[in-house]
């Protein structure tokens, strides 16, 4: 078990820079997820930690030891890849034991570790099979078992669920979370899937274009995104964005665009007054737009807008409405009792206390959602959240 520290780490290739000035402290026993779009540098960051890529600048520490020049085999890490990389001619037992055998470990100790890992993963009955006789989910468990038997200080995962179908991804996601709780070891997990990140991580580090954008708990990133990129990346369906102008009418601030006229909550007027007469980007999550007849009881600071329904998607417990107002298209998640039809006009209520506002030039957050249980002033402090302009 060990902490991991990245100190101003960069990776340069002849064609450009994959990772730039990456600094992050990962606590012992933490489950840290690196998330971002393809090509953002997250896998390169993981591979530098694993010793599979050389570090161009900066320092990486595992515990108190700098590992820049330490061979991969001596870093006390175990890595699970996207591909299972199992030896087809070996049994499950031999695949899991192979790395330990290369280290000349006593056979009794190898048996203890393999049997223990198989029990944790529920694959005891598969130890005599070969990979061709296994399902995709079973092969991924074997790959996990091969990492577990090494009893490393740090586990690394590089998009390990990408080859599984949707149902198996959900199941294996839960198994990896339980595995982290059981082993009590540091987990660092790379994915482009923000749903995986939200459901598994104790903290999430969001990357884009080789730079760290923000670090925080899943709820912190969801409620208080530092910039436009994080706001749009975290959440499914994605946040709606509107280009609006800040106006004032009879002492009340409003956000206006074609087809939209929304009241700024009193508690946010102080921050928004600096943008009076200026264009800003308004962000509203789909679940914060309600059908006017089914607004949750006691919800304050709502603004009603009449919209046209373009498409409806019934999801069972909710309806996705693709809406249009004054040429602006956006998505709402509403109560399934609404019974809305495509082509109709309805009124929807924006929950403005949950609005997000971003500066159009810097794309940094000006206002983030007021929590239902804590004021926005309790958003992450500088030691909890690392931010770069998107």
C-alpha cells in the first residue's frame, strides 16, 4: 500500500506534448479515476507511472521513493489492461501463477495466492479451464486475479471494461469497487466513460488536451465544475448550454436569449452583476428542467418558459424531452406522468438555483449550482480541487 505523487510531470513526443505539467497527490488506499476524452493524455500518464513510458520532465513518487529511473518490474505495481492478454495455451491457474513463477516464488505460496484471488473473484471452479472456454467477463476476472496475486502497493487499470457488453460492464464495475474495499489498496483507474468515473471513484481527475482540469469527489465535480469543459463532460445526459445576456428589469437580474427569459436567483445576483449587459454561457442540467405541472414540491427559484417538443424518449421512470425555444435546442428529463407528445407546446420550469454560469472568454465558472444540503460557498477549496482554464 502506498501513496502516489505526480510533481510537474510532462511527456513530450516528436509530434507534440501528450501530458503537460501534471501535478497530483493520490492518497494511500484511494480509488482515483483519471477521466477524459480520447487523446487527452490519461493513458500516457498511467503508463509513465507504470514505467512503460519515459518521463520527459518532473518526478513520480510511489510512497516516498522517486521511480523515474526504476524499472517497471521493481515499482511494486500491477496493471490490468483493456485487452485481457491471457496465454491461450495455459490454464486459468497457470495464467494467474505465471508472474509469480518467474520470480521463483515457492509453489505453496503461489497456490495460496492464486486460490485466495480466485475465491475473492468467484472463479475457483474455472482454474483448470483455458481462456477459450471462458466468457469475456470471466476472462476479465482472470486478468484481475493475475494482478491481485502480486499483492502490489498500487493497482493500475487502463480502460479494463471497454471490451465488455453493457450488462457486464455494470456488473464488473461493482465487482472492482468491492475489490477495492476488500483489498484496501491504492487503485488508479483510467477511463473515457464518465459514468464509470462517477460510480467508482473516491476522487476524479479530469484531463483534457494533456492538462489536468479539475480534481474532486464525484459530487463536487458534478455540482461545482471549474470550467465549461468539466461541466459538459461530467453528467449523462450532458449539461445544456445557452448563450445568454445578463439584463436588469425593475432591480431584478435576468438571463435572456431568443425564447428564454430567466430570473437570476437573489443569492447569485452579487456575482452576476459584474456581467450586466454582457454575454455569458448558462449551463442547466436536464434534470433541473421540469414539466410545469410536475415541479417537485417546495422547489424555489424557478423560471417558466414555453417551448416546442421536438422528440420524446420514454425511459420508464422518466421521459427525455428534446425541446426548442427561439432556435435553441436543449434536453429535459421530466416526470413520466407528463404524457408529452412530439410536436406539442408545453411549459417547462428551469430550477435556477441549480444553474451554472461561465465566462465566455476564459470558460471558467462564474456561478455553480447551490447544493440542496450546503451553500455553494462550501465548494472545494484549493487543496481539494485542481483547476486549469479549459
